[in-house]
C-alpha cells in the first residue's frame, strides 16, 4: 500500500501538468488576426498544439509545426509533427528548426505567431550559427551534460551558439505579434532559461558562456569553432543576444501555464487526502543527486516520526557527475543513493522513496526514475549485484532493475522537471 500511495501521488502530479488542459485554460483569442501560425517545440508539443488547433478557427490557422522527441510523436490534424532527438540534438531537429525559422520569417504585421514551449525544447531545436556545425554543437552540449552543468549553465552556452535561442526567434517573428505559452521544466521558472529563452530578452553574455566552460574544465575540450565564436562575441565582433531594450519585444507576450512548483502544490493536496502529514522538503531540490539523497535521509531521520504517517515531498532537478560507464539518469541515481544512505544511517519505520522525471524519461534509459524501500538493497544483493559498486559506476539502472524498483511510466507527453516523494509510516 505504501508503494502504491507513492505511485498515486506521482501520477496525480504528472496529471496536474497536463499540457492540453493548460493551453485550453490559458489561450484566449482576444484580438482579430488575419492568420495565426503555430510553432510548438518540446516534449509536450503535440498535446499543446492539439489544444491550440481546437481553439483557433480553421480559416485563420496558418502554418503550424510541432517538434517533439521521438517518444512523444503523435498525429495532430493540420499540424506538421516532426520527431527529433533529446537530450542530444540530431539532424532531424536541425531540419525541423530550419522550418520553424522559415515560418517565423514569413509572418506578417496583423498576424500572430503562437509559440508553445515545453521542457526539452532547447535540445529539440538545434540551429547553430553558420560557423559551427551541428556535430560541434552536439559535442559541446555533451561536454556540459557530462560534467554536471546545471540547466541554466547549459542553456547559457546554447543561447550563444544559436540562431534561434536567447530571443532570436522573437527577432525573426517581428513585426508580427508573438505570444508564448510556456510549460516550465526550469526551477524558478525563469523565462529566459526555459528552452533557452527563444522569445524573451536574454541578459546573459558571451563572457558568461566562456566562464561556464572554463569553470567546468571543458573549455579546452570544446571544438575550436565554438571557442572562436564565443571569443569573437566577447570582443564585440558578433552581436549579443537581444536584450530587454530591443524594440522587438514590444510585439511579444508570455504566459506561464504549468511548472514544477504547480505540480508540487498538487502533491501536497493528494498526500493530505491520503492521510499523510505533509512536509515540503528543501524546495526546490538541486545539487549532486547522490549527495542530495543522503541529506534527504538525514533530514527524515531527524524528524520526530512516532506514530505518524508522513509524506516528505519536493521537486527540482539534480545533477550527476559521470564517474563510471553505467546507465541511469539523475532520478535513478538518487533513488539508489537514497537506499544506500537509508541503510548507512538507519532510517527507521516503513518507508518508500520515489524520484521520477515528469516526462517519463530519466537519462538515456526507458525508466522515469526509481522507487525504493527498506528491502531494496537486500533484493539487489540476492540477485548477485553490488549496489554500492553500481552507484560508483553510475549504473543505477542495472541496480534498480535487479530489484524490480525501476519507475516505468513511458513518455508522459509533458515535462515539468522532477518530483520526489518519501512516505514513512510508524504505527
């Protein structure tokens, strides 16, 4: 029952970020346009564009495209749907982005371009500057993902290598009107970070992008073309991304229609309905996944738990520094590390810990995350696996699979970062 309750809470919170419902709720036609074009990108692009298609009168629906990851591709009437790769970009995404740029450039005064943005959008629409090849941009993205860079850091660099991100899409759309509906996968919901801020001003700089690569000790590993472009930008040879004062933004507007914080609020409601005293823990959760897991255990252990049903809930986005060659994303790594820390520190009571990505995909694996309990490590060892050695090899997928503790949801069609649930019962 404890495990089922954790799953129920997680599933309810993923449903709270339903992209179709969010667009239907927030998109209101309050101005007459001769044409409304739709540009959707991200893991929720199909559901969001379907909602827009249901609202926009057919006679004024203009060019319409949705770019999403392969797992979330579905047919949407009157919408050109293109699948692309995530988290690393591919040629399909590049060609889809060329199509997006064409639609944006063709928009006219008196028309609206409705931009529907969701998590994963940054990787799905690669459009590097002419001096950098797609492979070189992919290599740079891979360097950042492998060294524990945060989503903000990754996107800062991406924006300064792109023809679309960091406000450049809004520049292409002007002088037509641009309205963006945004489903956030970024903690704090900074619109300039979500999908690398394609339709909002960007206050980050070439100098900051260079500093990130150097601080993460990957500057010398980055392709020469990338280093040259960033250095030219720092010297002013290449123009900066559009800033707040740029007149193009007088034609743009935005609405945040879903976020991690909204889903965590939903977790509170459903946990309480199941009879749990609910505690919001360290929100938003960030940091190295295995370290955060141990801190979570210590916090739970220090809380007075006598004769109570308690739900510790939170959300966020941790990072993983690759040390080994195993398989599994940040949520699986956190779940495995939590089980090991719970054993190490003697977490009492009946407990279940779930860490999952709301998109249903955790790293390069078919799992959304992991769900562990006090017997997890015993099941792993009984199957012949060494959980600590697997953690050190970043092989949480193998460890959790051996215990039948993978969280498997399939692609959910949305993405508002990660959710964590710890249920403890001492009766």
